[in-house]
């Protein structure tokens, strides 16, 4: 990514991550100001400090409302080294709350309106930010693994639209195939029941108690018939 030589960054009125003077993005500006030697291949790593974490957070959070998943995974690792008050201070300086950060996106804007679209960094900015995490022992190996997965992913063949459209017909044809009868120790399921009801009956023991109480009557009946002891055990908890 091209580093910008502007003396200062002037955020745009509509796009805070774009400079009004040169039209470069925020990451291009910030990378040229980071006090770090861009030599990540060596074995030497840096110690995680709050001021360094703030610099990297600014690449991701300034002027954005959502965080790319893999960057959040890496930033979580750095935050785990800091104290909680340091984390909250960093987030507040970048107009993020701790709740929004944990969620991964901002729920409401400054006016209290619930958002239905979010500003997020570009893919090029994400790649440039990923390299910053090579500086720390807590995240270096993870970034290297992510880079390896990216190279392997380039060889994956993307399914065609026709292949995707055939999935439904494949599932429906599989549902029509005759199934083997259940063991004699268990009563036969009703043939006129919907296949989803049969699935609920067979997996009802995995549902939490509050979901068992709200399940359809047919599924509760099936549960009492097939596994009465299991349900009694759940209700006694």
C-alpha cells in the first residue's frame, strides 16, 4: 500500500477515513507515521504496550463501524495482554464501546439510530494491517498461518451457480430414499410426520430446558414415547 507524505490527515466530511487534501485513505497515512522497522521476517518480536496497540487499533477502528473477523481475532490476543482499563481507554478514544467491540460491529450511531449498514476497512487495508501483527509474539504465528491459508485458498475451485442450485434437489431426493427401520426396542415413528418433526424428536434431548417447553406438541409427545427417562432427567436439573 502506498504511504502518504502529507504532514497531517484531514478527515473527509462524509468519509472519515479519506483525506480531504490528497484523497488517500487513513491507513496509507498512518502506516507512514508508525515508528516501526518494517522487518518482520526475523525472530525478534516486540513487547505489547498500550500505545503500540492504540496505533494498530487506529488502523482498524478509526472511522469504521465493523471489524474484519481475522483482525479481531488478532486484536483480541493483544488486548488480553493489556489491563481492562487500558483497553476501554483505547476503544473510547476511537469512538468504540467495549460492548460494540465484543460484538464486532457498532450497533447504533451517535444519534442512537440502529445501523443497517456499516463502514469497514478495504481488503487492501486489511492486508496491510495484518502485517503489523507480525511484530508481536502473541500474534506472529497466527498471521503466518493465515497467510498460508490464503495461498492454499487461491487453488480452491469456486462452485458454479448451477452446482449451488442443485443442492436443494439433491437434498429432496435424499429425503425420498427409503430408510432402515429403527431397532425393535424403540417404537416406529409415524410415517405421516414431517421430516423436521422427526429430526426434533430424535434430537430433543440436546435442547435446553427452555426450548423443550416451547417445542411443538408433536415433538414433546415423541420425546415422551421414545425417551421418557431422558426428559425426566432434564426436567429434574
